[in-house]
C-alpha cells in the first residue's frame, strides 16, 4: 500500500493485530486518533477498569481533503489558563485539526509578553472592569472589577511545543491596525493624536487604531520580532478587520502619508499599512493572514484571506489568485447559540446548530475547479466576550 498524502494513513484492524501504515509522523498520529475513536469512551478517562475490549475488524483508508483545518480561540476578551489551552489543543488533535489560531491581542486586553515594551503587560493586559450581561442591554452595567493577565514567553513556548507534539501548528494573531486600543492605552503615541485612552471594558468596534506614522511601524516590527521568536508557524495573522478610519481622516501624519505615498484615500492607506507589515514579515520568511477587510483598498501581494463576512471575500480573493481560508459567520462562529433550549448559555446572537456546521462545504460553488485550489480549508472561531470561564468554551 502506498500512501501519497503526508497526513494520510491506513488503519487495519485484523483478527489478531492492528496495523497502521503512514508515510509520516502526522499520518501515524491521525491513525491513532481514529483508533481512539473506535475504543470505548471510558478509555479516555480511566481505562484501568476495562479488561476486555473488542474492536470490529475493518480497514480505514483516510487522507484529508484540506491542508488547513483550523480552530480559533480569543483570549483577549477573557483569559484562560495554560492548562485549559492544552485541553483545547487535545480536543483539536482528536478531531484531526492541525491549526490553532490564537487570538492574543484585542481592545480589551494584550495577552503576550513583550519584553521590549513592558507597558503592554503592565497596562494593556488589564482593564478596570467588564460589561455585565449582553451588549444590547441598556444602560450598560459593569462589574467594577479589574481584570486581566497575559501569557509569559515561557508559557507560550510550552503551549507551542505541546501543540507541535500533537501535530498542531499555532498561528498567533497580533491585531492591526484596528482592535488595538489596549496597546494604545499603554503607549498613547501609537495613536493618531497621542491622547490617553483606556483599555476597553466592553466589546464592539472602537475608533482608536494605530497611526500610520513610521514610529508605529518601528514598534510593530519590534513586537513582531519577539512574536516570531516564539512561533515557528509559516503564517502570522495580522487581523485587519473592523478598523474605522475616523482617526486617520483627522490626523496630519496619516494625511501626509496618503499624499507622500500617492494614495487615493484612507482605504488605500489601510492597504499600505497591511502591505508594509507583510513586506516585513515576508523578509523574515513568513506569510500573513488577514480577515477579509484586508481586501479593501487593494490586497497585499502575498496575503491569505480569512473570509468571515460571508463567502464573497473568499470568492473575490481566490479569483485574484490569493489563498483563502473559509470561516463565515453562517457556519463557523461557535460563539453563536447552538440550540433553542432555555438553558443555552448567553451568546452574542445568531443560531448555529451542529448539523449546519457539519453540512458546510468550504468550496464556494462560484469558484471554478482551478480557483477552488486556492481554498486552503476552513476554520471555526470562538470569540469570548460572553465566555468568562473555560466551561462555556468547552461547551462550544
């Protein structure tokens, strides 16, 4: 038997033995996951009590259709301990997912230790309080309790190594130019007007975004240097979503940048911003992923688009010859309501039952066979505005 796919395997359950054939460690690992799934559930807990187990004779020949099989976790809104992150990775591994997208920075908190910029951990990692209840509940009420924390670089190395041992690549997300209010609270000079702001205490879209002056890029490049040392992944996610241009419109530095770079408007300025970061990361041997807003004002030359606002962003990017990852809210947002039961945990909204998730085909019918080759795979997302502990995350 020849196994061509690096992640493929053959699992033979014979009357007297079990054989696994694979061309790589990855394939052998996934074969073991299939074998785990054939065993009684008790095996996952305390198999000392099990003495006789029978597995039906069978042959499984398996290889993935998509090379990117991802799951995301937002730790900016709520922080989860390293031990829970490892449990999350364990669950992904058993489901043969191979990518963990770790959303590490947000308006509400900065979660990665950066040694050159200690205020990111002293200031940006903590908010003074958190919204109680749903965002749509008015007036907004807050708990009055300081909240925050961050992962040390040693903890991040531990998680990355733990994931690698389970054939999972960890992709960090460092948000820019938007969703950056926490960083600007720590270093106000990163914003357009240098005004003091505070770490956000509720979800939403905020006008505080990184200024496009050169000093901001110096900061981001030095932050990224430390991030690259922690994460060996080919891809670095740079966000790019939900970045209002209000501050840029009234900023002398940003308007000068538009003029000097021959740009048409603030949307092209965002393209300049993303492309400049991409060029830097490409020079370090890395590639960028951005949410589908990075299509606005023109797409950075080598960027991969993560399409969340429906499928149109992915279709547009694939037709331009760019790689895409499918993550539409309609099928891939696991912070939505999963049932209409009365005891369903508080969620942001929406309704996404399991059946709909499993029915998702990541290849849009609008793409030709050649264009569909640009679809790397799909990703589920877990945003945690309404998940204060690990229990609701586990429920998703």
